[in-house]
């Protein structure tokens, strides 16, 4: 049986089911975790290895128009990282914006089997799904962008929650989307007029709604629709000194929302590192991660991911729907001593009636104070937040750095000695003077890493079919050569750099760091729970104004089934 597998003698980590490094066999029958072995199953012995559920990345820019523009825009990024064809895999290129096939291969080699593309312009959904089709092995989901959408702002202005619910449900259907993404609410629309928003109560031109009202409205409707994931928020003022106050304000807005669909959380705050800054300018820039952590440690309605910065061999490619931020970064890029310079090439884009975007190459230099502080803040968040079900590992790929550096981050989180080595020998002393990282003794356990990279992310996403080994879960497994009794920084990084086996739906796809086979992954979509008549009323209303807003015909907006040949509907619990 191609999709049946028996995995013997490994140490199993399954935090959702309370299993912490127990010697246990895992049975997969026709692609799903089963109580008993399939007698026709292939059997592998993984003595001396640890077994995790397949990795689930909650936020990584891997597909869509801005990713593809990033590829075209940075030939120098590809020259340094050519990938040759093998008997079982295709050629391609890295580095910070890898080609589609290489993206799938590299995630699979790290033991990841599900990745979320967190910023899909609605009008460009077709392109996003075309790229998904060319990313092998991993399952994918895409978050449509709603935070600066004209229909959304109009319905919020009218306080018409029913129509807003109808609109969100319709967009999820026609774009094959998964969750509600909000990027710099209101600020990206104002950027079309050369401005931004400077507080949560500032106003969006022509719509007279505030970022606060956009967050409240979308948060409320997300729960009315009982979507599997919370609203997924990229905060206002990202990247600017002193922005932690806006982050705390945003968390407080969400205190008024009531979670549905089996979640505790109502808001996911993404790449928090970029929104945990103190100081009032770049010279007194400092960490406010302890303030953020203090709040999270006393509230359970927020989950977040790190947005960790890594120091890599070359500039990364920053890319976001936050157009005004990329304009700012284009001007301040000169802080790095080599690589980025002020006024480096940049792209800004506008998607009619919906959203914007920007791209700027950026080099994080360990010797530059601000970059060293940013590096420390991501780690502070992960170490200061007590509950690993509330903080997840990301680099906001490729913004803080390419995802291929995840093993290094795991090393820093699990080994204080490795962090100290960075602080003492490799990064600017500002990371010691402007953050608390040097004082943190916590070393995360394997179980906590398992939560931050698969169990917790799956739970926050409402993907109840993965991130654990309960009966009926999908047979996605990652197996690493690691003895939990003999750990040090080097061993940890090495083990997580290449899985011994990655299993997708019961099929071995990676063995000893080599791609064995490249099946097509599924596209995960979600549907709002909404009455049919309401849905129809909303569509009629949208249609009425369509020609005023769009350059394409209404009937061409929906993408066809052709784009998602392997589609799986996820509706949470
Ligand atoms: Zn992002």
C-alpha cells in the first residue's frame, strides 16, 4: 500500500494528546493515522530518532504576485543559490525567494508538510493558486487580504455585519481562501493617496472608518461566520520605533470579541517582533518584548508568531502588502554597513479597490545595533511568553530571513549557550544593552518546539486534521535523528536541518535529506457558516457597484475548480 506505513521504535512527541517523548509505534493506514497497523504497510525502524507530526508553518510568503515579482526583481538572489536537477527532483533556484519546486522540496526536507501563504490579493487569487499548483508535496492555504478593501470598509461604515459576513464568505469561496488577513488596516488604502494612518483612531480617506473599526468589524464577523482561524493581523506602524503601544491597543480591541468554533483565541498577531519596538527614534531604539509578553501571559485570546530575524549570507527580500512600510524601508535601508544602501531598488504596487504591496531587498547585519536588537526581540518573545500554544516560530519568510534557517532558530531557543555565543561574539552589544535576552535562562524543550512549529499552529489555524497523531489525523510525520538525552546547540541544529524521513499522507517523500517522490499537496480552504438567502442578497448588492470599482467583469472574478484539483474544506471543530 502506497499510503500505509508502520513506524517502529521512535520517540513520539504529540503534545495535543499529552505524549512527550514516549517510545511508541505510529500506524498509518491509507493516508490516515490508525489504531492498528495495515498488514500490507511498509515498515520502517526509527530507533534513535524522534517523531513529530508534520510541520505546519502559519505564516510564510511562498506564492502569489508579490512573491513572483520578488523573484523577477532579484536575479542576484538566484545566482548565489542554484539547485541542480536530480533523478527525483527538478532544478530551480533559491535563495530568499526560491522557485516553486524548490520551495516545496526545502520545506519537505525540514519536515514541514503544510504552509500558509498569508497575503493573497483577491484579484490575484488565480495567480496565487497557479503557483500553489507548482509547489509540490506540501499542503497550502492562502489568506485573502481584507483590511483595506473598499466593500469591507463600506459595510463597516454602515455597520452592516450581515452584508459584511456575506461578502467575506463569498470572497473565501471565489478566491479559494482560508482566513481573514488584515494588513496595516486603513493605512494601505491611505497610501494610495501618499499617506498612512498614524493611530488606531485615525481615519481612512473617503470611507471615514478607523483602523480600530476595521479590526472590530472584521473580528466580529470572523466569529459570526465561525471560521476555523481567527482574524490574522499585521499591525499598524510595523517596523517603527515605539510601535509596541499600538500592538497592545490592538490586543485590547480583541478583548471584546467572543471566540467561536472551539478556539480560545480571537486574534492572531503576526510577526510580532516587527511590532514590539520601544524608543522614539533609531538611536534610542529598544525592545519592549517584556511588555508584550506580560500582556500575553495574562490573556488567552491572542496567539502570535515570532517573525524572527536571522543573519544570513546575503540580503533577504522583504515583501508585504504594507506598501507604506516598504516605502519607509527603501529610505532607511542604508543602516546596514554592507549589502543594503539607502535608495536601493524597490517596488510598490496597488491592487484596485483591495490592497497594495511593496518589495525591498534588505540585509540584516549582526554588527548593526538595530538589527541585533531585532534579532534579540524575536527570541525574547518566544522565551518570555510562557505558553507555547500562544507563540509560534516564523521568520515571516522571507522578511526576517529565508525559512531554511528554522533549525538555527530552534537551536537558539533550546540552547542558552548558543545564544550567549551570539551575544558575546557575533552581534552588536546593543542586543545586550537594549533587550533582556542576556538574562533569559529558559531553554525550550522538544515538546515546546513541537507545539510552536506544528501542534500549536494547527490548533490556532483550526486545522484539526493535523499537528497531532490522534486516530484519523492525516499521516504527516517528520522524523529526526536526535537523542533527547544528549543535546547541544550543534546537534540540535544539525538534526532539524534535514529530516531522516518526511512522510506526507502516509507516503515517504524525503529520506536522509533526499526527495523520494513529489506528490501534489492539497489546497486547504474554509467556508463561513452563513444562510443561503443572506449570501444571495450580499452578492446582488456587490454586483450593483461592481462596475464602479473594478476593471474586470464580475463573472471573471471567481476562480474555477481547475485551480484546486486537490481541494480540502476545513471547517474547524
Ligand atoms: Zn508576512
